[in-house]
């Protein structure tokens, strides 16, 4: 049996991912990146490192706890890096990793689509509600 490199083994393993299967790790990743706070946080970090307080101001109505949890999850998934600078008080910055930047165009496109099509979606909702309110 020929030996395989680590890269070849990773490619073989990834060929088995199928997000339609309930226990597929890719499905869990889709759950994570489909979260509104994840999408907004990734978009907010597009222009470089930011502090927690800057992100909290940028993401209107996100609680401190939710933002912390979101950033922690993104850090765990390798999409965001957390850097602590030794000063008084300590400075903590968050920035996209290379992997995070690879996801950014998708997240920007989704955000842009939502902003550009909201009027159409709103109109569709009103029409739907009119039809279904009569039932």
C-alpha cells in the first residue's frame, strides 16, 4: 500500500463532507456562519483590527455577552484572531485571519443582497400576509 502525505489524507477526508447529513461537520460550520452576528462581525472586521467596544458600537443592539460569545466562536473556528497588547488597561483587538478573509466576499455579498432587496422582500411579505390573513 503506497503511503499518503498529510495533504492527501486531508483531501480524502474532506471528500466525505456532505452538509445534507445531520452529523456532518460542514453542517455545523454552516450553522455558525449563518448566524446574523457572525455575518455582521465578519463584515465589520473587513477593514482591519478592531477593539471589542468598537465592534459593539458598530453592531447596533448586540449585547456584550453575545458579541463576546460570537468572537470566541469565530476565534475557535480560525476565522478571527484575538491579540492582547500588554498595556494598562490591556488592549484586546480582533481581526480576520486569512481563513476569515476568504469568507469575507461571501458575507459581503449576502449583506449587500439583503440591503439591496429588502424592499422587494418587504413587498412580498405584505402580499403573503394579505393572502394568508384572510384564511
